[in-house]
C-alpha cells in the first residue's frame, strides 16, 4: 500500500498532507549524478535551438523587422535576467520540480501548483509545435509530412528517453552540436550576402498607428511580435528540472544555464538579422524553413549550403523536440510525486525514468500536432510560459525578503531589481498572447482552468508529505518554530 491513514491539514494554505508508505519514494527515483555543467549547458541550448530554425520568423509578419527587433531585445533582457534569477534559485533549491519547487517554497502549495501547471502547459504544447516544424523540414527533404512524421518522431524519441536519462542526454548533446554546426554554416554563408535594405521590404500598413518602413504594422506590431521573439529563447528555464540528476547542483546549475543563455543570444542575433537580410523579410515572414529558404534565395535551390542546413538543420528541431520531452517528463514527475496530479505518473522504471510521465504527455502532444497549426501552438506554449516566468521571478523576490539567510551558492547580480525587471516583462509578454491570437489564449486559459479546478476540488486534499518540495516546507516551519 502506498498510502497510510495519517493525514495533516495546513490551515494556512487550505491543503491536507498525507503520509505515504516507505516504498512510495523508492518507486520514484531518478538517476543521481548523470549530468554535469557542460551537459546542462547543452540541455539549455537544446531546449531552444529549434526556435532558431523555425517559428521566430512569424514575428516578421506580425511586426516587420523593426517590430521583431524591438520585441527580441525586450525578450532577450527578460530571459537573461530570468536566467540569472534561476541560477540562484536552482543552486539553492535543487529538486526536479524546478520552477514549481521555487514557487512552492515562496508562495505555498497554491503558488507551487499554479507555477508547475503553467510550466506543464508550456512543455506539453511546445513539442507539438516543433513536431509540425519538423514535418516542414522533412517535407522539404523527402516530400513526406503530416501525422506519420509526427507519430514517428514522438515514438522514437520518447523511446530513447525510456532507455535512461544519462544515455538520452548524451545523445541529445551530440544532436545539439550538429545543429549548432548547421547554424554556424548558415551564419558564415549568409554574411557575404547581407543587405540591410532587405530587412525593410514588407509593405507598410498605412492604417496602423505609428506605421513606417521600420514598423510596417505600427506600434501594435511590437507587442504582437513578442511571442515569436520568445521562441528564440523559450524553454531555457527548463535546465533546473535536471537538478536531481545533476552531480553538483550548487556549482553546476548556474554555470550550465548562464552558458546556455550566452550561446542562445549569439545564435538568435545571427538568424534574426541574416535570414531576412539576405532573402528579404517579406519572403521569410511565413516560410516553413526560413534558414533554408534564405540560403536558397542567394545560392540556389539545390546548393550545397542550403541542402546542408536543411538536412543538418533538422537536427536543431530534433534537439529541442528531444530535450523538451525530457523537460515535460520531469515536471510531470515532480508534480505527481508530490500528489498534485495523479501519482501513478511518477513511478519510475528500473532505468530510473518516469515511464508514464514520458508516454501520456507524448500522446497528448501528438494529438495536438495533428492540428498542423504551428503558430497557434507557439502562442499557447507562450501563454503557459509567461505565467510561470512571472511566478518564478516573483518567487525570487519573495524569498530574498522572507528567507534572507537561505544558503545561496550563487547570488543573482542586481538582486531583486534583476528579477523585478524580468517579472514586469513577463506580464507584458503574457498580455501579448491575447493580441496575437485570442483563440490560442482562450484554449490555454481553458486548460489552465481545468487544472486549477482539479487542485481546488481534489489534489490539494492529498499532498504527499514526504515529497522533497514538501519537506523543504516542513524544515522551514520547524526552523521558524525554533526561532
């Protein structure tokens, strides 16, 4: 039996804790020491690198190059400041819950659940968008697209993760390195053909307020481009989800996530300027494989450079697809282990991987990919992501005030000012999802509301007292009582 009869009520947070049997956590074990800081940096790049190959360019349609440029600068600041914030939090509170565990510590079970569910919304939907983009690249190469491609990629890469975390992440590191090589080939192949005039060839919408050659859709275009600017950095915050499998979280987490962010800033700048700069923003704004299309525009349809980036660039999409599967499984694992979502999802196999946490979200993601609406999926993922960003950065602010003596192996430069700026930008980015697609925002809000209802009516009465994130709370309360 997993559950004992003992139950406790936390009157301050209106939740009830249940003590579980001794073998409960033994059935939910991840592989310790499987990851070092270099692998963490690779994981951070891997989460995001698909955004360099496809998806970001939809922002050109929303705001033109100028709107996309301003949006990207704003989101680069938000992500950089957020990464510096997470570097501190993940070194201080290293559990597989990541952002959920930070918010749980700062704001109690409700705050933790709202954050974890938002992260889950992001990570469950993002692979569906990437699968659609993979279909576009595979179609360019082999003329095959649609459900058969999506199903094949889900089956293969969920299967690799079932093999084991260490093995899967090493394979992911190799794929990410190949994808990075494709980006470098694109950058060096594009530089000689760059012409700044190509950046501003989108027709000006004369009816838009503030419209100009620089901002063809006016000021509103900047706001509408924000979700697509985020696609150049989205999911780097998933690095802390590997905390329980990291050799030395206090040292390795800050090194890994900051290194990843630096690399992503370089790659994001390169594709944003060079793809429209050689082929024109108009041609790139709705292209399914913009880097390939840009090289084809200057080197020819069958050129070696375009073919190489198309073939090897598929690795970039695969890398993110592969790594976000890892991320959603660890978020599901942590929430399930603590009883916030059904507990069977966190049971691990003999290879120390959460089997059902890999398979069930994978099935859901595959069904979402059948819509074929990559831009819609991006907006839905951003909806969840921005809620979690606001909650995580707010957690940093609250913990700095409520627990000034918490051991912090790494401290965020600028302290709460840094996390405060990221918090404000997160709120702005959240609002932008309603500008881009009210349909996507409302579907996301519906999913979020259903999950909140689950917690309100059921799971808050069945929280697992011995889960690591809940034990942090117990220790903090005991220390407070002693003081």
